[in-house]
C-alpha cells in the first residue's frame, strides 16, 4: 500500500476509534439527562460533519489516484455510512437544546460496514450488500 493511503487508513481508524469512545461517554450523559433516544443514537452510531465534508472525500480521491482499490472501498463505505450518521446527529442536535429527546424509531446498523438507518433493515445493505441478518437493531 502506498504511504499516503496507508497513513490515511491509520488516521481513519484512529479517528473512528476515538469517536467511538467519545460517543460512549455521550451516551452515558444522555441517559443521565433522560434522553433515551439520544442515548440509543450515541450507542449505535458515530460520525461528524468533518468526516463527510472533508476527510473521507479527500481519502477517497487519494486512494483512487494511487490505485488502492481495497482502501478505496473501505473509505467509500465509511463515507456512505457517515452521511447517514450526520443526519441522525443533526436530528439529536435540534432536539436536545430544546429540552426534548429526539424522535426516533428502531435504529438498524449493518455490522459489516456501519450503514445506519431508522426502521426496518433492508434485505440487502445498500452500501456493502450484506444480508439483512447482518444488521443489529437498537430498539
């Protein structure tokens, strides 16, 4: 693997790992503040605007340029899932400052790529093609 793409993979892994720890902490606080749906969001997903608007598009472009197909797939899956995560966090960000919990149904997460949606899991993940059985529900 070329050095730039390799470093981007390391950075993405580190960033996602740190985000996971932050969101676990946020879930505990949301639970204490009696926002059960926000708690479920933080337990089920992770994502930030920076990842959608800057980080993953740059990593995707670099992997394409360097011909790194495996890294490209990983970055593309992450980018596609982070777009959904961003929408969920925006929903929570609107509700919590107003003193309400986010309106939210069952959250489904693909255990293969992290794709997240509200409602029934699809027969096949639209990002990685994993079967419905590979989704975890957060009711």
